[in-house]
């Protein structure tokens, strides 16, 4: 199996905010992750990444909300997108953005 892009998308949500999503199916898990996906999802507001989910090599699945990094339990790409979108809604609500 070769690496294949499942999703590569950039969506502008406001004049100062956008979402960028990249999800790849990979032939081997990215250590220490145990699943066959590599991903990077980012929500950027006013030039700052305020929410990010990724699984870079050596760091396992995790998410960043502001300056706080926490582990993330990956199950499916669909659940990943749902969790990411929920964090964007929560961040917007907490920061007075609609």
C-alpha cells in the first residue's frame, strides 16, 4: 500500500480565520501511533494557530488548544474531524467569536 491523501483542504471561515486539514492513509503507523493515518488539522485566527491536532513522529496523537497540549485518542478520521470541529466551536465560544 502507498501513502494516499484522504483529505487536503483549506477553508476560510472569516477574514482573519481559516481551517487547514490534511489526512493521509499511510502504509505503516507513524511511531508511536498504532493506526494507519498521518494527520495535521489546524485552526488559525489572526495569524495564530489556536487549535491543532496532529500525530508527528515521536509524539503520538495529541492536540493543542492555545498553549496547552494534551493526548488525543484517535479512533477514525470521521471522529477526528468531529472532535476538531467541536474544539473550534468551543474555542470560538470562549473567545467571543461566532
